[in-house]
C-alpha cells in the first residue's frame, strides 16, 4: 500500500466511524429525553408527592438537573415528546430492560421493564399521525423538537 492510499483509508474510516458515533449519540439523546418525559408524566399522574410540587415540578427539576443540561425548556420538550409519541415504547422494550438495572432507584419496588414508564397504548387525538418508532429514533433531538406540537427549539 502506498502512503497516499494509507492516508486516504484512514481518513475514510475516521469519517465513517465519526458519522456512526454521531448517529448513536443522537439516538441515545432521543431515548434519554423520551424516558425523562415518561418519568415526568408518570410522576405527574401517579406521584405520591405531586401535590407538594404542583405546577412547579419542572422548575424544581430544572434547578436540580441544570448541571446535566436539563433546563426547564428541555424538560418541557421531553414531556411533549413522550406525550406526542408514546408508541416509541415498543422499540424501547429491550433498551428499557437494560436501563432498568442501571437507573431505577434502589428504593423502587418495581422490577418490570415495562414499568420503567407506564405508557398509554394509543396517542391522544391531538397527536400527529404517528411515525414508526424506527423512524423517530433515526431523527435527531432538534428535529423531533421541531415536529412535536408546541415544541420550542430555543425556549
């Protein structure tokens, strides 16, 4: 192999793997944000101390999670993503089974992968025509924020 071919091969491989890394990172971000939205929704619907937080839940969470990049705008968009596309659950069943072991609080009495986020079986009537979960998980977070109703990219 000549030197120029070596350089070209390394550059091509680097570009291809960087592209794959970006795709994997975007998918992980979408999954994380969808799960955050599901957990917020679950807490709002069934949380035993929800009355204590009331309307200030997102503000309180944002204060506690801002160091992790979850400002109030992001949290609102996470909840909107979950509310708009609950059908992502089918695609996440294997992912959530793995995540349950790592991120479910130890004090939780729940062991089921499905219980990581209890999800309505069908979207609400206000939801757009559902995209297949496989398509949703190929979109970046910024694309999803632009297509969910009332999503705000720069709130």
